[in-house]
């Protein structure tokens, strides 16, 4: 079963296809989508922060609503822009929704829940455009313009790249990291797609997630999208498949989309390609835990300057050796990222902190999903006492999983910044690789279920570590010339 996010409590009496959907979706299948959309906010909103020598600050993901005619609510009053607390929300607080917000990370409102008659009513109720908050945050989460500056100024102190291996890692990272224009293309497609999908589901929101936002994407990374259609869980085996099949029919009619394909997995996805940019997209329904972990990983990515180069190159290394493909029974990119973060957390002198333990209010698992992007804003940069170079950390990572970590006994936990004993339950007992999802507690490495594939993964860690510790040259385990993107 699809793991239910703690953000949305389970509601009994889940609807089946051909009942609620037949009543609610088809009457709106040809309705006009809401003319509300958001675009990239490229304005620097964090000029008063004090960037540390280690890294500029953690970039936020902020959207600027497009021009929109301000309307009043049915009772004639305008919605006020009030900040919602990120923790300690009561059940009543969670039920107070802003209706029809133009902001893709704002709450779509109470009427987004599927029930007879609500789909039509939702498209008629719109709140005024919420203006960005002018309060100055103590935190360090600059917007996307500052992230593009980070792309151009991602240099490390010479003490951290003094050796050849570290220099190779940094050069490959700078050549492969996702550029701001890459993200803008993905956001442009997301915005256009949301407008079209709102013709079917007027209250739906489409969120960008995964490596495109978490800081670990490359120029060749595909884009993960989450279609949120209601405030509760969606049955992934029935309702999600039905919703995606409706969206698939819509995509066949859109000139900017090609090759829509429905993949029936545990969490079904709709794969398609943006015709103009060539970017590949994976769309899921209400897999909101992906939004939560996107912003957790994004904070880890920018809290310490060595994290992004190290993880991107490790992902390239794993892909080159064919151990980075969950669809083929090896490690997913998400699992790899968690493995690297765990290693960096558990060194004698940690390179990164444990964010969920140090800042529980910023990553509250029951935080309203539309408040998640604001969670990390007040987290300061982490100053590590560990001054290992990129090359030393890469070598240590390979050695840790080749010789130190006990795969058969422990679960990797970034949430706790330590290993946990493997539980004696069906989800963990016989699994070959156990990596805990930081929010819902599931096993992100469950795709690795064949002993032969598992042995190949372990063998590659061992072989690469043995070669690299002697040669100290990245090209012996990852041909950098072939890995660089073709211009």
C-alpha cells in the first residue's frame, strides 16, 4: 500500500473510480482552468543576511504570482496575508484553508476534497493574490537569483581542493550541475501543465520536487512532479491510476507534450516529455512525502558547501557503474543521497548536522504541506570542524560502505543520524539494503531485492575504493571526459 503521509490524516470511506470521479470530474472536463499561475521570483529578498565564508546561504524556492485581478471572498471580505505557525498546529488549525490561492505552494482550500458538487464550486471561489511577506527573516534562504549566483561562484577554499582528486570532483560538479535556466524551463512547463490540468481538477496543484529542487540535480536530470488533488491520501492502486489515466488523455491533446506513458507501480507515475526542451517528467498523485523530503534535502545541500559536489559526483559514479537504477533492481538516486548524508553525519567530526533533531519545528512531519517550503528559512549555515577535502570524503564514503557498514544488521537513518537495528518485520527483515525514509519511515531501497544485484553493488563499492585509494585519480573509476554534458 502507498505509505500515508502524516500530513493528511486518513479519512474513512475512500472513494472508488466511477463513483465520486464520475460525479465530480466529468462535469468539469471541459471547463476553463483558473487563470492563476505563478512564475519564478528572481528578486533577491535576503540582502540583509550575513553569508558565511563557507557558503552563501540556503536558496529558497519562491514563486511570484502572475498579475491577477483581486476578488473578494463570498462574504465580501478580503483574505489577509497571515503567517501560519509551522508547528503545534491543532486539528482545527489544519482545517482552516485558504481557498483558490494562485501560489503553487499555498493551500488549495477546503473545497479541493473530492465530493459531489465541490469541483464545480471550487473553480468559482478565488481569493485575492497574496503579496509576499515583507518581514525580514533571520535565516539564510535566498531566492533563485542567488542560487544562480551560487552556480557561478561555487568555489571552495583551496584547503578543501588542494589534491588532484578533489579538483577533479569540483570541476566535474561545475560542469554538470543544474543551471538556473534548466530550472526555469522545468518551472515553465509545470506552470503551463497546472493551468491545463485545472481544466479537469479546478482545485489541483502541481508541485515540482525531487532533484530539480533539492540541489542535487544535474543538467541531464529529469523532473518529478506531484499532482495534489485533495487534502487526504489517495488510493494509489485505484484512484491514482484513474486520475493519471484522465490526465494522460489530456496530455495527448497538448501540443507541448509528447510520449505520455502510464507506469503502474506501487506509486504509479505518468511519464512524458516536454516537446520543446526535451525534459522528461514523472508525474505522481498526492505523493506528498516527496515534497517534504525535497526541502529537507535542499537544506542539507546548501548548509555545507562540500555536500553538493560530493553527492552529484557520487551519483555520476553510480550511474556509470549501473548501480543507480531502481527500475533495474539497484539503488535509486534518492537512496544514494541518503546514504551519503548518513556517512557525512556519522563521521567522528560530522560534516553536516542532523536537521530533524536540531530543528524539529522546521521539518515537522505534520506541517501543512503548503508551509513546507518556508520551514528551513531560519536555519543558519553549519560550520563543521571537519576540514576533509572532497577527495578524502569520497574515498571515505566508498570505504565506509565497502568495509564498515553492516548491511545485514542495520538500517541507515538520516532522521536519527545513526544506524538503527534492523526491525524484525516483513518490511525490513529480509531486505538486502535498508535506508529509512526520513518522514514516513518506509524503506527507500526496497527495489534492491535480488542477491545478485546486491552483490554487484557491494562489489562496486569495494573495487572503486581499492582503485581510488591507490591511484587518487577520478578517471580510473569515472571517465570525466565522457561524463561531462555535451554542449
